[in-house]
């Protein structure tokens, strides 16, 4: 899952639903596992499949015209419980970016910790993205992490997005929190010696 971020150019998968909570992202019955592997198979499980395991053909992840590593979701994405498994499922499915007009704070941090970039945009920009994708599923979005911009390439419209400077550094260098500490071990030890 650790991948360096720079500029991502992709088609998008639209999920124009508001208040998508973590139980909808990954149902509670799948939380017994402690390994991140395989969670992508059950992303939005109860929307993707019926109780008998058959495919719900009209759900967006089952529609072959929608592909890409960017999920465009409605307002208040990732609300509900703090389960990190929801971010594991999003990353495991192959999404590298989630665009929404609002994220639940804990889920937003869980995404960042699992190398998924949450990009918060205005409601107007989000509505335009949904319209663009519906009109042309092959339309692309450019997410530029160094410059903190997201661009609808079909219209040329772009917005800036905020990200914590530390998390930006980690994403751009493919580092999790432990990797960052190990990479700075000498500085930490020097500071400790200086303190004593």
C-alpha cells in the first residue's frame, strides 16, 4: 500500500451519496481480521452484492464504464465509527484518492495513514465533478499533491485543497509514521544528547 504520491491523473468512480458511514464502507462482520489484505474485496459489500452473493449490477463499482483510482463521494464521507478497516478497504480496492466536500475527521486521518489522499473541495466543485463524470465516464481528474490542486480536465476548473504538512511529506516520500521516525533517528538521538 505504500506508494509515493506526486501527480495522479485518472478517470473517476462516482458515489453521489451523502453521509456514507464506515459500516457502509466495510460492514462490521468483516472487522475480525487484523491483516490489511483482502479488505478491498468487501468494500461497500452490502451495496455491491445481495445476501445470496449475487452481484448488484447497477451499483457503481459493478458498472464497467466507471474505472479509475479516484473515488468521488458525496458530503460527509466516512462518518460513524473510527474503524481503520474502512480506509484499508478503500486502499485495498485500489483507490488512491477520495474527493468529497466533507470528511469525518477520524476517517480522513485513517485514509492519510493508509496512503489514500482525501481531497476536500467545495460543494459546487463536487457537483460539477459528478456532472462531468455522468456526462463522460472517460473524463479525467488531475490531483497534484505538490501544488495541492485538483483539476477537472474536462472544464479546466481547479481548486486548492488543504493537507497537513507532515502528512504531505510522508505521502510524497512513501513514508508511514514509523518510516519517518527511523529516517530521522540520527536527528532524534542528537536532540536527546543535546538535552542531556
